[in-house]
C-alpha cells in the first residue's frame, strides 16, 4: 500500500494509538484535538506544586494488558506501580467494607441467606463458561432478582445502577454486568484476597507525551487546541478537514459553533474518535448521504449519560477506602474515590485528593452548577458519609463535565453498535460506543485505536511492532463485537493449540502464516508475525526444532530464533489465551499456568506401554528432536534411550513424560 495522508480527529488514547500505528506503517498523520491537552477523557489537570491528576479518576486493572504493553513499548512502564485497592459500600447510613469474600459475609444490610445467594450467583456466573450472547436478551434487574433475590436488587444493585444510569437502570442489559463481573472484576489467585490496581507515578501525562513524541518522530503532527469544524468530500475524491480557530473548546463540544480558521486540508482518509453526536455534526450533506440514513440511525439510537466530577483537595483523610460506592438514593452522588488512599499522600507532599463522582442525564440541574454551588449541594451527602466533614477541610476544587461519558447499554445494544467503517470511502469512526461488552477505558481504547488503524490504513501490526505483539480481538467489519467469536470445534482448537506451541518454541513465522495470530479472527492481519523473522528458513518452519515441517529435510542449516522475538511471541500467546479464557471460561478447566497465565492441559503419565506416553515426531508435546538436516530420530533416540527394541520401553519401567527430556 502506498503511503497515505490521514487525519485523526481526537487526541485521546484511541486517537493517539491509531496515529502511532499509522506513522509506524509509513503514513503521514495529523491529529486534531479540541482540548488544549492530550488524553481525551483521561486528560490531566495541573493541581499546583508541579503535580498533575486526571480530570476523571483513572487506574488500571491487572487484566489491562493492552495499555501496559503500550507503556512497555514506549518506555514508560517502569513508572507503573501496583498497589492494593480497598472498596466500600455506603448504604443504610453506614460505610461497609466490600473488598473480599469475608466482607460480603459481614455485609449487614442483607440477611445472611441473601449474602450467600449473591456471592454464589457471582461465582456461578464467572465459572459457568457461557459467552455474553447468553445474557444479551435479559435485563440486569431480571437476572439479579432471579439469581440473587429481590432484596439484593433493592439494597445493592438497584441503587448502584440507578446512580450510574438514572431512569434507564431497569433497561440495562445483563451483558453489561456480565462484562463487569467476568472480564474486569474476576479475581483469581492472590487477587481473590487483595485486588491490585495500577497507577503511573507521575499521572497519565508521561504516556501521552511519549505517544506524541513517537508520532512526531515519524513525521506526524499533533495539533492541540485545534479541533475540526467540518468534514466534507474533496473534489479529487479524498476527504477535506476544515480546522477551527484556537480557543474553540470554550464554546462546548458542538463543532457547528466553531469558527473555521484557514483552508480545508485534504486527506486520503479520516479516523474520527469523537462522540457519535459530534461526528454526525461534522458531516456535510454530501457525506451524510454517503454514510447513509441507516448508519446515522445507529448513532442516534445510542444514548449517552454525562459525567460530573468534582475534584477536591482536602487537608485530611475523608474515608479509609480508595473506592466507596454510594448505594443510598438519598445522596446526590454515586461514588467517592479518594485518590490518596491508593497513591500515598507523600507522593504529593502530603496533599490529599478526593473525587466526588456523578453520572447524570442530559439537562439535569446539577450540570449547570459551578464548583462552589455543587459542593454546597453535596454537603449533606458528604456529612452523611463522614459526619465530621466541614467545608473548611477543602483547600481547592476543580469541576469537570463530560457529556458523552457513559453509553447506555440496554437490551439489544449489540445490534445497534455502529461499525468502524461508516459507509463513506476512507471515513472511519472509533469511539466508546464500539467497546462492548467491556466497559469503556484506556485499555480498550488502545485496542480500538489499533483496530481503526488496521481498518483505514491497512496497518500490519506485526510489521510495526518488531518486539511487541498484540493479540487483540478484532473482525473484518471493524466493530469491537469481534471479541465475542464462537468457540471453534474441538478438533480445530486442538490443532491450533499445537500450532501455537510450535510457534512459541520456534519464534516468529514467515509472512502470511496464520500461526502468528491464531487465524484470521484473532485480530492480527495475515502476515503479522510481530517479531523479527529467522534469517534463513525454508518451507513451513523446516529445520527448526518442533516446527511444522518436522521430518522434512530442508537442506539448510537451522537458525535458532532471536530470544527477544521468542519472548514477544510468548507475550502475545499469553494475551490470546487470556482473551480466550475470559470469553469462554470453560476452556480453562485445568487452571492457569503460573508462567504464562494460559490454560494448560494435564500431562499424561501413563504406563510405558501406553501409546500416548511414547514420543512421536511432529505430534504435540511428544515431538522428537530433529538433527540438523531435519530428519526425525528414532523413538528410542528421541526419548534418550540407548538402542532400539524392547530396551527402550522395558516392562515395569516408568519413563519420563513426553517432552520432559530437554
């Protein structure tokens, strides 16, 4: 593919990631951002004394592999610190710890029987192994009342969902709660007792700066305080972006209110990472016709709720927990996130910070208040949580509003998700409405940005990531719903597992091989090996020990793969296995591997005369070692025996398991 000139609208994590991948593939990229800063909904604010905090509370889970791998690639991963979390519920006028299973058993607002029933329902959901499709036709309320009981809904889940989704709480799909409980909040091993959350030492800003530097190092431009005012079809068939004047962020989010500044810029393609309503407002009449009424109807059918976040600097601790869910409908906010109960106050020279979180329907009266007026409205609720609280504790405050913060995931949501390809040639949309069933966040924004780059620029992730593989789920249509592929038949899964093991041992595969990404539905395009290829390989891995060409003389000297490439392949394999286990937990019945975090099969330690205990060339873990020319050794030699015949498998002697002799 020839180099293209591509515009990315929005410098959030998805937009910056897409621009990075496009630049790595040789395309020219310009990024347009409305806000005078980077990061989108994860953007930071200067709180003084050289400290930065995110405008809206952020952290990473240990399952957030995409964002952590991006940090590793950009050299900022060392700053990530994993700290123990603490969670509480405020209900019935008291704060109740809710971090582990014992806290559930002590949760007084529910009778013991309902506590046990609620815990059992969550465990069954996590271990049932059912894909998200099984829950898409049911509301969360119906599932909770059926499996946990009406009191669990009335006391815990109902107030939480009403706080987040308002009047739409009863309509929320069980698929949304399934994603929360099985993909993100499923804790195993040590985390079952103590959840760990990640946060970079100097806020998210160093990551955004590293992304910008990497984009600009490849000839791209990142234009902050420079939004797009209009988007139309160029005379030569490309796309034209009309930039807006600086300071447009003070006028709100609607691009129709922005004054154009300069001539329209021509591009071969455009990736829009803006909310759906902003995207629709950017289109002129011609592009609206190209996109089509059906696509625009999908955009209109998905409703957003706004986020209202009040950040307070306090002179003392407010609670003893990092995250307090407010399940009392009398309180006018839904959560208290005390940042300095996760990151030590010493990191900020003794200063303490508290986020007061809220989600509201558009037009709610609280959205029109300033910080002081909002604090006055919140004062009775804050005193209900901590009766000693006094406004004199507040040293400073910052207020932020995000109109398109939370898509409403109701029943039938999947059918309304807009594809990344809009129907207009060269125009791609990538925003939070396409993250499903996972909830929106920076981790999935990385995945979404890479999918957008693949869609518009034909980016081969393997070619732009020589030392880091991404096994992100994806699909040809461009929507994030490709993450919910159906299970393959058992014989296909078994064959694929053996192939991936050979790939992991042999390092990268030649261009075009399916082994690098587990087939076309695994997210990497054909040919994306993601690591440096061997210097001299013929056939399908011929000459490499355990390769798919075992037993076929290659006529060439085998080359040991680069250990760094092999390590990258292991990381990608772990990502794909983790994704399969989260989508289909039934595949992980034998427990996670401590080394790679992947599902493992039990080794067979049968009798010596059992055929499955004999190593055979080219078959799973029992492959025979290959000499230099690629010709298989006899069974007795491969197993370490002395001579052929009965002495290689003497009756009564227990031999090593296949693959044990290395």
